[in-house]
C-alpha cells in the first residue's frame, strides 16, 4: 500500500485549493434553505396598521343554543361593550354575520336600545356614557339545526359631531368580534309542574330579569346564571291571582307541587325562610336569602336542576337522597326576594346559583296553550292570545302558556 501525504491546509475535508468552491456551496445552500422556507410559509405578512375606535367589544362567553316553542333555534350570547373615549357613544346598529360574511340578522332602533343595558342593574340605555360599560344581548333566531360554528359582527356607532373624537375614530364602525357557538344539544327534561295554565312570566329570550342577569365572578369573568331559567305562575282565565293579590293564598300557584325533572341526587336543600308578602320588596341580608327555600338536584354530570322560592316546611327531600323522575319535591311558595308566589326553575353547570352558568333545556312534551302580550296587558288583567299546539323537545319562551300532562 502506498501512502500519499495530502496538503495540511484543509477546509471541511476539501483541499485548500477548493476553499472558494466551499464558500460558494455554503452560500448556495443557505439561499436554497431560504427559498424553501418562503415557499412553505409564504412571504412575511404585512403588518396591519389598525385604526382607533371609540369602543372595546368582546364576547362575555360562548353562545348557547336552544330550540324554542316557536319552532326556531335561538342562539343566545352577550357582547361586552366599553366606551373608551371622553364623549358618550350611541350604538346605531349591530349586524351578525356567518363565517362566509352572510348577514344573519341586524339589530337597530328600539330593539337595540332594549338589548343594550348597564351591566348589573340591567337598565336599557340609548347611549353609552364616557368610560362606561354595557352588555348587548343577542337573540339570533335561525331555522332549526342551521346555527353556524361561529359568528362575527359589524357594529356601527356615532359620537358627537364636531368633537376631536369624531375625527379620531372615523369611520365609526367595528368589524368583530368573533363568537364561538356551542351547538351541543340542550338537556331534555320532564316538566317540573303538572296541569294546565302555566305562564312563563320570566324566561328566555327577550330582555327580562332572567335573560339579563350578569354576575362578576372572582374579578375575572362574567357569568350568566339565569339566561334560560323560567319563573312560572299559574294562569286562570286572564289572571294569576284572585282579588287584589295582597296575600299569598290568593295566588293560584301557591302551594302547588313541584316535581323532579329527571332521575337525580339531591345535592343541596334550604328550608326555614319565611314567605314574603306579595308586592313587597325585600332586601336580602345574607347570600342565602336570594333564592328563598331551594332544592337542587344533580341530574347528569355537571348538570344541576334548581327549584327556588319554595314554601317553608314543604320540602320532602334531604341532601343525599336519590329521586326518580316525577317524584314530588316540595310546594311553591313566596320565599326570598319575590314579589309573588312562583316557581323559579333552571339548569346550571355547577351547584351554585350565583357562579354557575345557565344551561339550555327543552321539555319532552307539552301543549303550547297560548301567549301573553305583556305590552297590551292592563294591570292584573293579562292579554292572552289563545292557541293549542302539541310540541315536543322545545323550550317555553318568555310569555308562553303551557299545559303539562
């Protein structure tokens, strides 16, 4: 074997006289890698300039869907709107768009004013004061099964003309935000009541005390504990009580039984709160005063049924009891901050009536007997539009009358 000495000056295993070729190869390699990277990821995105706006808009949480007894799907959510300028701002329209930018609904005029409310005291406002925050309720009504996975928005507003803000935020339009829609089917339950003439005095989906309840939790989020909760009174003819309604016993609903809407386990009870006097405002002194006497059932993982304002001494269950669907639980009273006897019922995602989120539910079967026109009603006489239609797996909308088997 003959050994030949190679030059000692080597670069990367190449003879010294190949140094220039090596540098060229490295340059070509780097250029190739850069070209491949650009091909894979595209050119660097052009940075959006953005523009000033008078409002900060964000969803309070994801949207929820329920099938109403009008046969339509109702998509429910709220937008938190913060005025970030020194002048009042007036919302002029809110347009809801699907992912393809198709207009699904447009809210404006008196409907938008009614849906735009101060956060916690739920007062409708025509304009948002400087440095104030409001919630805009959205009730998006779509044909059954057509709710998209998400929606976005176009919010138009106005500020006082001739101010520096008017120049600063031109044009006064905001595109966004995007809201995800939870399209999980609503929980199917049996009715919590029996008999005819049950009026949903407070329920989803138009603005009212339940639909508009918002509670700040841990300083971090806003929860909606009563969006789909229902207050039921008992209607006979066109009234919910006889005489002047000065006593609980004059209300037709007082003392009626309430029933388990599904098989479940009792996780919470509260008794001993006295009945209130009708039409007398009571200020709660402790947190436990708000719902009066209550029963709460766990009917599925992270699904809790709550019954409120129950008659003292009428509760038939205790914590830990297992109950079957249709089992009597208690009687309807007027306990807690209540202006008259009624049943408060709803589903929550945790066993807490304040920090839980209201869950949509549908009742398996009942007769839709009519609807009350609250605006046309006078005093204690209600304007009832009679109807009779058998419905299945739907939610009792605000103002509707149900006959339960």
